[in-house]
């Protein structure tokens, strides 16, 4: 089995779930298994899934709602494919998505993760990211997420050989954390084509937890920067820990952290500026101090 498509489901609306499932069953690439995990849904999701009589579907049901991260990690262990393709149950893939991603993974064995551009609805806008692998790594670690979760195809051996899984602490930023971790052990490729459509729900989990998600992304970004750039690591980790705990930082700690982030920003603008907006780099990194509590 070349590809395992992994899709957790929790109370997804019937019409959206049907579109998601059919977008996988109708793929031009046929050598896949479709791992669907019903995470304790209380609506008619199970009925919708069982309506499909396709041998490629492997259906699992959590008796209780384990939440996304536990369900994804369970799913990784269930996947027998060389590659794991993700899809959220309210998104959908273009028919040639798997075919194009497998081609990249087969041709480039150093690549452990591929994503793509994606369309976001109902706004109907296309989201793009850098496409050069070296720029993707920098952007992924220090600026923003380059791989939409539903666009991801993962080389499973990279996860198993490096003991990588979704981090249970990084709720609502679990994909960003995993992609950052993977960036240290493999290359990441973004295919410059729109291969998925992502549904934005005003009442969705991500939308209703934006503040916490922003906090987790900030923590992950700063951990990466402290790890990778010259600095007093023990000292800056202590400042970051205060942010995690919601403890106020002193004026000196605040200014030292700002100075460090400014140096990182200047470096990234220099090396990435030709391929990525310098203004976006500045706004992404230099907005971090705004989230810190300062001593009065």
C-alpha cells in the first residue's frame, strides 16, 4: 500500500463529510487505503461513512471523544502506507492531489513532507506560500505555517525513525509543531498548485480558539529561534517560560527579548527578502512582544 489517507471525523455536517469522502474515493491515484476514524460523533456521521461500500475505506470508531491529537496519533499507527495523506472531514481534495504528491515524494527521497497551495472558502481566496525548500524551512520555523494540514502528505518512515508524533501540548497548533519538528530531519516541498479546498467555519474549533492557537504558535516559533540563533539560551528560555505561565516580565527581560527578535528579523529579511515579504516577516516576529505581560 503506497498511501494511507487519514481523516478523523467529529460531528461533521452530512453534506461536507460526503464531499470530503468522495474527493478521496474519486482520486486519479488508486493505490491507497482510506483510514476514517469517527471520534465519538453524536450526529449522523457514522451513518454517512457506512453508506460508502468501498473496500479501500477502513473505518474505526472511538467509543469516546479522544480529541484530535490523540485520534491523529492513533491513526498514524493504523496507517500501513508508505505515505500518510491528511484530510480534515470538512475539506476536500482535487482529483489529482494524491497523484501529484506521490510523484514528488517518489522523485525526491529526502522530502518527508509535501503540501500545496489551497483555496479557502467561503472567502474563495487562494493561499500561497514560499516554494523553495530552504526558504520553506526558514518560514516554517520562524514566520508562519507553510503546509495546510489538509494538504499534507507525510513520509511515514520519517515519523517512525525520528520518533515524531503530534504533540499533545500543542493543542490547535499540533500540525505547525509537527512540521517544525520534521523540518530538522527532512526537506519540505510545497507544490505550487491548488490541490485542496479548506472550509472556514465561524463556529469551528480553530476559529473559536484563535487566542490559544496564537499563543502556541508564538511559543513554538520562539523555541525554534532560541534553539537555532546565537543567544543566552537559558535566559531567553526563562523569559519564554514566563510567557507560557502568564507571568509578567521585567522591562529588561522585555527589551532583551525584543532585541533578540529584532536581530532574527533582520537576518531573515536579508536571506528571505527576495522570496518572501519582508513586511510579513517583520509583522510576524515583531508582533510577539505584544503578547507578553509586562511588570507595572
